[in-house]
């Protein structure tokens, strides 16, 4: 089923859509080389332990399935493209990205929208030789699913589920082979008793007709106890375990009150009763000054190993101070414990451990670039395609980048789209995966490069980013500065971005090294030319400007190269 021989360094150099354009004339484009990322974490697992999160950085809303001895994991990507990263593991600990489910512009036919729109909460399942992934496309076609025979792809074009409203759909295959969909939806008759009142609904899916059929059943109204007005019961998954149906949902919203709850029933369509020890996991109520805090836990999925043990993947956040985090919502893993036929992940008041005993599984092969811990890699752009980790904003309408194996370089076409808009800027990035990190790149002007700005950016959303701007004219670098937008949530901002500490560059300069460093609450920008030392550009910048708590939305920070005219 899974061609394990393809894993490794060569596989990481493949990406189906972010590929080289054979015929493009890059003589006026901007050249980038030697992109380096280095991230550090304080926690260190001992022998026989693994480190949480298992997938660090902005990889939220995890869903997992097992096929034999192979495990597959997917995450939300929002308005980044390629979207919905898919991972493989043999031991639930070592994860290697093997592709992106949405990797063709035809699958992602949305040309606008804020960064926090796009693909939400994918759920992956395997049945009768086929992988199914169902998801919500916010701002696009709504709920849809795609299929594949091989998890590496290709995945099908999206199949819309137009009669399914709401969000967070998940497929469930019963013992008779019938497929059902559960999702978060509107309150009964569309009239909520309170703000955040939602329902969990069930319908059958005819996979041959590719549509929902039959009656609709409300499995949960409100949440665990509607008299207490529970909010945002969402992210449902159904399981059948020992002839009993279990329904697991997130509840409480995605901030610090987030949690995961469980219900069960003897019948598919209910009634479902909440577990006696809900929530299964939450970090609300824990002291804010606890060491190494993990917050906002929830949106979980469960999997049973081939040895009969159960594990849950779930999202969590790691603030560097006062609730601020730039790495977004990350993927954590913990064992599931069963007591009196009810599952739980952590008892109330227990913090999420960063080091945990490894699952009882054969040791998996460590990824070439680890997905957690001290993460370090250099991309020399010496392959025909970019590694799966590289993403851009929204679906591309044209091909504006090219790699060169001979030059060991990436070329970006300067174009009009800006970070502050809803277009597709010439921006290629990776996710920030550590609170303490450094990323750097070498920028070189081509002889015909002129009247443009290029550089290195730390981007959170349209109104929250830091960008090192290098002005290029007639094949030379003339000025450098830091760009910071006015901030504020939503569009319609009239204030132009601030240009901080503009400096003239030496005459006839054609190449420069740029670097952005993050040390928890502080972000710094640097540059150097030739063999000199890096020089800090301006003053220390607050990392909190790029945090989810300040900027809003659901995504974390990405770090990458850009070019605009």
C-alpha cells in the first residue's frame, strides 16, 4: 500500500505543484540561495521517551488513521497552498511529511480571502482500499471530500457535499460498510438558545452517488449539558468500539477554555450520553505561571495501534509569555486510558507533559528533518521541485517561481500582489516551528532585476508581519529597511505600513545575507554583505505583534522569501 522505499531525503525534494517552470525567463527575477532554519527547544526526552508536540509549528486540527502498521496524519492549512499536509509514521513519534492533499490549483479554486479562511479541520479515514479525506473549505465550496488509493496522492478533485452545512465533517464507516458523516451545524431550526450554541448531526453518504442521502439526526444539542450553555461543540469523530458507538468532540472554543469531550450510545443514531469524567482533556483552570505551559488543548482524534493500545492526537499551543505564541496550534500525542468503558486522555488539573514514554511499537525511522525538538535544515534549492514544507498564500494563477539545480537557487518573479491584500504574492515560506529560532537566506540581484523590492519576512496575517525589504534597481541593491504594517484585525486598513530604519546600501552591491531571529518575546532583523558579521537592522521588535492573541485567526507564523514590484 505504502511505498516505503520512496521515503527519505529524495522524497522531501518533491512537491507536485510548487515545481520548476522549465521555460520561464528568470533574468529579471530575484535570486535566493541557501535558506537555513534553526530552531531550539528546552525539553529533551530521555531514552525510551518522545517529545511533545510530535509535529511542531502551525500544524493544527490533527486527524489520524492506521492502515496495518502505517499511520497517517493530516492538518488544517487554511489559505496556504499547497494545503492539508499529510504525514506518515510507523511509531506515532517519528513523522515524515509525504505530500499535500490539496496540491493542484484546480483543487483550490479560491483566489482571495483572508489567510484564516480556506481548509479547516480535515478528517482522514481508510476503507476498503481507499483513503477518504473530508474537510470544510471556508470561503470556497464549503464541505467536500477527496479520495486516493495512495496517501502520497494523487488525490481526487474535491467532491462537494452541498447539502451538508456547518463545518468540521468526519466520515464514519459502520460494520455493514455504510458511510456516515458527522459535523458541527446550526442549532435546531437555526435558532440558538445562546451564542455558541451548536449541534452535532449525522447523515448517511452514498459514495457511489457522491451525495448525502436519507434522514438527518441531531446526535448532540449544545454539548455535554445544554443547561450550562456549552459553546462550540465541534470537530466530531465517531468510533465503534466493542459494539458501542463513541462520539468525541471539541468543546469550549479554540482558546484557553478549549477541551475535548466524549459521548457514547448503543445505537448509531443515539441517544448519546456524555461521559462521567468529561472533559477528556483541557488546560483551562491551570495556573498561568506553570513551567513549560501547553494551552488551548482540544480538537482530538483517536487511533488504536496494532497492539490494541489507544492514542489521541490533539492540538495545543506553547506560549513564550502571557499567552502569546507565534508557532500556532501544534500537534500533540498522548495515550488514551480506559476506565469503565470510558476513554480519557488527562485527568482534570493535569498539565500536558512534554516528554512521554514511547508507544509499544517498532521504532520508526527518524525523519531526515525532524518534525519536533531541535529542528534544523538548509535548502539549497538543488532539486527539480520544492520540499513539501514550502507553501505560498492562496492558489497561484501563474507560475512565478523556479528552482535551478545547476545554480542551486530559487528565483522569484516580482509581482504586484502585497502581503496586505488578498492576492497571491510572490512569497514562499516554511512554518515557524520553535519559539527560539533563526532563519537566513542569501538574496542576489540579477543583471536585469530592477524597480522592485525583495527580502525575508515573518508573516502572520495581512496586518501583522515583519519584512526585511531590499530595494533593487538596475541589478544593484540600493536600500534596506524593515516593514511593519499598522496592525488591526480585518481588512479595510487605510494606514500604510511603517518603514523602519531605512538605510542606504554600498554602491554596486548585488548580494546580501538576510536573517530573522526569534527569542521568545523578541524578534530581531539582521543583514550582512560579504564576509562581515551580521548587523542588526533597527531595534528589537515585539514578537507579540505576530502572535495569534494579537493578530487573531487560527494560523501561526511563516518565514520566507518574497519579491514585489
